[in-house]
């Protein structure tokens, strides 16, 4: 069974540009989570999508946005990039239903803002 | 006070040692407890998953949850250089609440 996939693996942008990151969950998983992992800051929760709807949002400005498509894949958009947006962006998926709280992660997209 | 506290280390041990990694938490409503391992420049991978209190063993890994003390542990027996990674604890109240993460403990197992 294929795991969570993310693209691209690396992305280099300049300040003020927009970045689009993509995630495909494990087959059968309907929930997708996005995290930012900057050096020394641990995993910071960004967004949670389930069944095409945004369910929860972390403490990030509105220029971080995303969506989930009917096939449950997801996209994270970061507008007006700032230098401090440089980080590893991780996507995770989860099986629907109660009890199963575990999330399965992709390899991440490393974003560098110059 | 953070909801989840985890000593970032780094922790350095010789090969074959028993490693103890810990997290403390403040929210007594947490019921689901997880340990993830993250190798450098990779995504976290699930190691252990425990519901409520008690112990769970999987090979060289044992996870313990003490809800009365709000304390969870991960033990690694006969540690190997391949265990060198960052170990993150995560916990949740369940009912679709989001996971709360520790900062991770960096472990180096020296041959």
C-alpha cells in the first residue's frame, strides 16, 4: 500500500512569491493535516481537512490556506512568502472514524524562501 | 506552561544501552498517546500507539503511560546506531481533537 506522498520534495522561492504544496493521502484516508516544522520549533499544526472541509486551523496568518479535493488529496498555498516561512512542510493523513487517532506522514516538502 | 513538555536532549548513548525517553503533559483529558520517530530530513513515522494507561511492547520498544502522573515514556532496549533519530511524543483527547506534539528528543546511539 502506498504511503502519503508529497510534491515537490524541494521548493525554492523568493520573498513575496506564492508557493503551492501538494499531498496525496493513503488510500481510504479522508483526513489530511498540514504541519510546519521549522528548525528548533517542533511540529506546528497548520490546517486540518476532512471530507473536503476545513475542520481546524492553527495559529497561522490567513496567507496560509489550502483545500481538499474530492479524491481527498490536498493543496497548501502560502502567499506573500516571508523568509521565516522557510521550513519542512509535512502532510499527514488519518483513517476516518473514531478511535484511530494516529496520523501517517509523508516525507515533506522543504521550502526555502530567499 | 506548554501542554506537552519534552526534553530536547541531545541524548547520546553507547550501542546496546537501554534508552528512556519521556514526556509530561498538563491536560488530564488526553487519552491517546503516540511516539513517532523522525530521521533527519524525513517525515515522522509512527512507532507506538497507546490508549489510556498501561504498557505496550513491540520488539525492542516499550511505551508506558501513567495518567495519574501525566507522564509517558518510551523505552528502547539494546539500542542500535539505526535508532539514532529524533523521537516525538504526541497526544490527543480523541473525538477528532487535534494532536498535541512535544518538541522531540534527539537521540544518538554510538557504535
